[in-house]
């Protein structure tokens, strides 16, 4: 087989724009093109390109855009599993499954995300406290590596490669397809409530008390007033209901063209305190019924949020802090934000339950999620926050933070070295590389 053409150089940027580069790219639409990839040249798979770090591209690697591989291969309705190609998007599967009273229970915030991206990023939704993360739904993976051929992976067969692939950021090879465990559709609509909270610690207490009674729960906070009221906000809780199946969100959702930001940063250090204050007053106390799609994918109908940071973009930082340390951690976080007069586009808490493993973002505790305009001050702020995260036994979400250094990941993840070694054993040539893998020395 002759080597596939690498195509012209394309400009790639992560959501948030912090990591970007030009790279060769191919968009194969048949297996024989994929299977002709050479075993000695750097390569990386890409799904929808909706990661907040440069996880699917690198200037020296060929990006393989997998979106043409998007077919449903088999639905086992009785066994409640779906065998699907890796390039299928959550939006395309939502409608197919809803018609049959089924759903994928773990859904990240945007419907354009692919199954390959969900597996490689071990993504979470809003209900990981009850359902777990995407790793818990993956039953089998068909993986292609040019040096190994096609491998069928599950928890028994090639279990080591299966473990490395789930949450492995595409570094073991190209996921061709996967069998995913389904759940009965949770409801046709969702009753959403925004309950005011006095601060982040208050949100933690309320989530601990109420989480098990809600289908999903997360919080939103206004951290810009820098005074005693810093952290005021609301809990967003949702209960699925039978209702009618108005798919308004599904009909109205739009692709996220994150590579074309507005020419000026409307979200900046001056405007964000004002915008957050207005948003909090508008949203707190809201209660209403939404269609299921809208409640699962709140970002799907507001792509302008991402453009409003302007050409410099933004950084997402997410850290998972164990329950025992969260209250003290939040005190240190708020003090640091106060000292820096740091502005945020978003501050949110989610509760997690699960097992810490390899480099996956999973475990017991509270996840603190931040969006910051990508200014030099924010980078200095995050460098100090990394130290506090590590001190409080936190782990950062590696697929979300485009500036996270290798030293921090090595200090936070007890299995960092093990991940590297196991990867090198499977693939001594280490041909799957990305900006993320180079930055994290993986
Ligand atoms: C608006 C928005 C909301 C989000 N909300 C959440 C959320 O709630 N929870 C959460 O966890 N994440 C969330 N994310 C992050 C997102 O879910 C992950 O970054 C996800 O991995 C992106 O998938 P993708 O299809 O865009 O893949 P890409 O960004 O293209 O790639 C992501 C990684 O997956 C690998 N990959 C993709 N396809 C394959 C394949 N076929 N074979 C092997 N590797 C592959 C790539 O190499 C790369 O390492 C959100 C992102 C956005 C933009």
C-alpha cells in the first residue's frame, strides 16, 4: 500500500486559542487510506477539534481528521449497547437514541464532540457523581496502530492498552470504533432550578446535602467583587421529566467556529466583573423546564461566549480536589484571586465520585473549573494556583488546560511515570504525538 498523501498544511487552534500551530492534515473516508499510514512517522487523531488544549495536532505530526468515520455499526437494544465509529458526534447520536428511548448518560457540554474525543479525553458530564465518567461506559474499542495493526480492546483482551487508551489523549493510536453502554433515556425534558448560594463554601455544603436527590448539579460563581461577597452565585440542579419531546435545542444548536474570535476582547478584566454581576442577578432564582438537549448542552446555543474573549483567547483550568480539602482549598483560591485582582469568565464547581487512575480526570472530590482571559497576569496567577492545587492533593484536567506544565502533572499524578512507561512499552517508537503530549513530556 502506498503512503497516504499528507495534504496541505492547515492552521489548528484549540478552543481558547492558547495552543495553535500549522500541521499537515488528512481527512480519510475509507479504511484502506487509514491502514496505509506508515509506522515511522508522527501522527495524531483528531475528532471535532473541540479540546481546550492542543490535543489533536502538532507541527511535526500528521493530523488524521476522523469525522468521516461516523456510522452507527450496531445497536443492541436488549443489551443496551451501541457500536459506533469514533467520528460520530454526540448530536448525531442523540436523536437516533432518543427515538428509541435510550441515551448516552455521560455528555460533555457541547454536542459537536465525537465519541473518539469522549474516550481519549475520558470526559465527564454534569452527573459524574451518580453515573461516573465516560470510562465507565466504554465496553470495547477497536484501535489502529500502524505498528500493531487493528486491535480489539476491552477489559480482558489487551487490557493494558484499553486502560491507556481511555483518557490517553489519542497517544496509543487511532480509535476506529467503540461499543458504548447505553442508559434508558432519562426523560424528555428537564426541570432546571438556579438556587442562590452565598459563596463557594456554601455551594459545597449544599451539594453534599442535595446531590443524591438531583439528576445533575453544578454551581456558578461570581468571584470578581473581591470582597466578603466574592463567590456569590447559584446552584444549577436538574431533574429529568417525562414531558413532551420538543427538540428545540437540537434544532437550534450551531457549530462552534472557535478559530474565528471577535477582533476585540469584549470579555476583559474591566468588563467581566460587570458582566458577571449582571448575569448572576438575571439567572439566580430561575426555574423552568427545558428540553433534554438544551439542558445537556448549555453551550450549544451560545457560541459567541467563546468568541468574546477576542484574538488572545482564554484558558480553562480545572482541578479535582479531594472532599477533605475542598473548604480550605477554596479559601486559598479566593485569597489568591483577591491578591491578583483576577477576573474570570466562568467559575464553577462539580462534584465527582470515582477512582483515580493514570492521567484521567476522575476520583472523589470537587472539581473547580475556571475560564480566564489569556493575559500574562492570568498565566502568573495560574502558576501560583498550580502550587496550591498540588499542595491540596488536586489533579488538573490535562485535556482542558493548554498551559499546564509537565512538572505540575508529574507532581500531581502518582501514575504519571507509569503512564509514560506503559505507553513506551506498547509503542517504543512513540509515533502518536501532539502539542499536549510534547508539553507534558509524554
Ligand atoms: C463548549 C465545550 C464544552 C465542554 N464540556 C466538557 C464537559 O462538560 N466535560 C468534559 O470532560 N469535557 C468538556 N469539553 C472538552 C471536550 O469534551 C474534550 O476535550 C473532548 O476530548 C473533545 O472531543 P473532540 O471530538 O472535539 O476531540 P478533539 O478535540 O479533536 O481531540 C481530543 C483528543 O481526543 C483524541 N481523539 C479524538 N478522536 C480520536 C480517535 N478517533 N482516536 C484516537 N484519539 C482520538 C485526540 O487525539 C485528542 O487527544 C468541552 C469542550 C467544549 C468546547
